[in-house]
């Protein structure tokens, strides 16, 4: 007996086969399209932020890295498309703006040049949406987050070798001066612990409101306590007023040198050579590092933005961060944030500052630390360098 429903079953079978083939072709086309469309990178910075003063310069270095990578064919044969966001100084829109570029613009990673307070505000967004943030600023330390890569310098990387260097050069009485911020106070707490371990003496401390030029009380304390060296953690433009006040009070580096941790080349532009000459700066990167990688970096930066372009450690950290991300994406063979984070720990590359590596546990970077003495042309003579990158 013939089955009257057989033609219907045959029709349904053919229909399902066609649907399956159609879906496979569509998925293949979609997958091919996904593999060729640009990878979006988010970049954000503070529009009117005063501390530090050169945020747009950091963005320039990130863009330099992006342009270079695009000229070489992109990442996974896909071009990079930057999505740049300016944040208001009050930070009120920071979280919303970051959420927007992650959820609406679909950026694969975000690069930030703001200070550590910006990272703290946006941190929950990256945790919720499992996205990646590269932060090139210095931080107070004690910071760990599974979705944030810190390419800036950590306090322990600067403090421990510097305090030891001071003792080796018979400077055992310290005056600590900084901005009235959690950064300077935490930084100085670590300094005091190191000085105490070496049986040195902190003879005084002073904290200045951010952006302030009033150093009268601080100068009196320095004159009264007679330190061997001043350790300076002031942030931003107050550094300019600090050095002007030192010279006005005839506090000279021959007798009381200043060891600064945060002053940038941008602030140096506003000082005369005689106001800073002979003092010291502690950084992971100086523009005159004698290496082929650094010479190439300076040449490319100047060619793209002109000889007046400011270069410092935050600028360089923003630049190598882009290449660190690119290298990780290529190892993971995808720009998917969760997959990329599985490959990020242990990544290392030869940056303009030297070899850097993402640390296991806190995802900060190992860095070589240098002490530079300020010369008469406001350039630096590197007088000391760690033998190898220091663990964060």
C-alpha cells in the first residue's frame, strides 16, 4: 500500500537540506566577513586634566603604533580602527563613555592615558563586560585586576633602587615632598619603609594641593631640617613652582639635590635650565636611551608629529602597549577579549625602553629603572640603570 504522505516528507526533507546548506553558506560568508572587517580599538583621555599635563601626547604615541601596524597589514590581516573618546575633567561621564564604546562600538580593547583614579572608576565596566584595558599611567601599586594591563611604572620599581643608590652616595637624611593625593602619600609610605629598613632618617614631609604654587611652608621645613636629599613625588604643574621656589631660596643641588619621580618633559618646558640643572629624575624611559629600538621610535615619532613632540615614559608605555596587545592577539589567533587575556601573562617584547614583560599575578610590567641627572640643556645623563628589568 502506497504511503500518501511520502511526497510531503520528501518535500520537507529537501527543504531542510536547503535550509541547512543556506545556513552553512551564510555562516561561512559571515565568518569570512568577520575576519576581514577592521578591529576597533578604544582610546580615551582626560580633556582638561592637569595631572599629568601631556595626555594628548600619550594618545599620539598610541596612534603612531596603530598607524605602523596598519601599514604592515594590520593584526590577523585586519586593519585597526581607533575610536577616540575625550572625557570631561570631573570624571562623571567616564564609566558611561567606556560602557558605550564597549557595548555599542564593539571595541576589542581600550587604551587609557588617564591617571590611576580614572582606571579605578572604569574598572567595574571592564569586569562586567569582560573587556581589556591597557593603562599606561603610573599607579600607587597594590592594584590588581584580571582585565587590566598596567604598562606604567610601579612604586617599588622606582623606590627600592633609588633609596639604595642614595645610601651608597652617603645621603641618609631625607625630606619627602608630594602632592596632597593618595598617590604621593602611598608612594611616600613605601619610601619611609625602605628608609627605615636601611636605618636612614626621614627629617620632614610636606604635601601641596594639586596645581598649587604656594611652597612657603614647605621651603621653611626644608631649610630647618637640612636634609641630604629631597625625594619629590609632586604631580603635574606644581613641579614648575617647586623648582622656582627652590632656586629663590638658594637650595641648590650641590648641597641638597632633588630626586623626582613624576616630573615630565612637558613641565620641563616651563623651567629655565638653571632651575633644574644638577638634580635627578627616576624613570624607566629617557629619550636618550642608546638603543636601536629607541632611535627608531624617536625617529618615527618626530617624522609623524614634528621635532617638538614631547616624549617621556608614559608616552613610550602607551606605544609599546599597542604592540604588546598585537603580539598577544596573534598568539591567541583572535581579538576576542577573553581569549586574549588567557595569553597575556608572560608576554614580552623589546620596547624602546628595553625588554618588558607582563608579570604573573598582577599584570603589571617588568621594567628597567634608570636615574638621570639633569644637564644644562635639560636633557639627561643616565648615571645609573638596573642590570635587568625589575619585577612589579
